[in-house]
């Protein structure tokens, strides 16, 4: 996948099918946009156009924490088969671009768009005055077709990044996963921890999420961890590990059920499937070890019930 970032000077040598949006979370509504452009691959290059940073961050309406970080978006878009990802710089100058100029000069001109997929809530250009209706009016003149995708509803609610965010902040990982079309992901490089887990028989994989990653409440979660092409059942702790350290370093620590080896420096993906229990301080390592044994046994039982006669899902 070609990534174009940090520049407004976009030079493409091919015509494109473009999906427009913020794509925070890449939920099932976003996936419908992506299906539209991916179905046109071969005739047109599949292109995702998004803003970096998101408009809400630029205008002070967000704390900067995202459901899906820049690195995670790149990973997922590439895995889905997107040909070109444009991370268009969002600043005071670009935010003031008139919507008509944006459609004419950037979409039709620089991107050579021949097809556009957008949600009904699309807004762009100065003061957010550009929308899907404007693109549909300008499309015939500029040489592109526009398809507007309606909101997806689940359990009577419109699926949105805001709703997914609320579920993650509540620790309702099952609902968040259903709306995302996959379990909630935290990707990162494996770092060395204090290696206390090894001393009690539970070596773990440690990832330190960036400040731009939205995390669920501190606690223990049933999970899976992807290492390369392999996916392992796991149990993960999100938080500060108060039993083994007083340092306030937020991390995600995972014990992989059936893994032996060394992953230091490797990039992994942790998928949080369901909340198990809150994080808490134990009286000592033996008490922690006993609780971990209970957590892991509960996780194995859950795996057997949920995945009986089914292989591990490696298509996340």
C-alpha cells in the first residue's frame, strides 16, 4: 500500500475510487465504504482519503485519543487491500479550503477520482460546509460518480465512532467488537517488562500504547494476540500492574496460552474480547499467581465454549 502523508502535493499516475472519512475505529459503517472502493479495484485504484490530525483534534474538540491510531489504520487498510492511503495534513490553511475547490482541485484534480464513497454525515472544507450533496452536484462536471452510504444500525442504534468509543470506555468489549466487525485492537512493539511473570510461571508480552490510543478501564480481559500470521488465545491486563510496581506506566501485558519463545522488539496486535475483572493490588506474588491461574482457566473454558471445533481466526 502506498502511503502519502505530510504533503498537500499529491501526484498520482492512476484514476481512483476514493473513500472519504475520518475512519476512527474503522467500524462496520466504514467497512461499507471500503467495500465500495475495493470492489472497483483493477479498473480503479482503491484510495482512502483521511485527515491527519483529525479535524476534532485541530479544533480542540478531542483529547487526541483515537480508537484506531495512525499506525493501526495503516496496518488495517493495508491488510484489507487498499492501494493508496492519503493522510491529508489538517491545519489552519487546509481547513479553510472552500469545499468547491477541495472537490475540484484535490479530489478530481490530484486524486483523479472517478468514484467517491462517503457517509451521509460527511463534512469537509471551510467551516465544514462541504457535504455529500455538494459532491453529487459537482460530480458530473468533474467526472466522478458519488455513492452515499447510509448509517448502519445495530440493536436499534446508529453505529458511529462516538458510540464505539462509549462502549470501549465502559469496558463493554463485546459490543465494541460487534460494531467494529472485529475485537478491539491495541497494536505495538513488545518491550521488556520487569519479568516478574517469569518468576511465577507466567511469562508475558508487554506493549506500551501511545498517548493517542483510547484504552478501556484498567482490568483483566479475555483476549487474543496476533504475532505475524499466528493468533494465540490470551489473557491481558490493561493498567499499571500495582502488585509488582509502583510506577504509573500504562501498559498492556498479555499471557499467551500456548506460546513459547521470545518476542522482544516484535510488533504484535492485542485483541480485547471481553472484560474479566478489575485490576487490583494483591498481597503478594503468590496471591497474584493464584488469581492468574483462575483467570487463565476461565479463559480456556471460554475458548472451548466459543471456539469448539473451530480454528483460531487468523483473518483479524
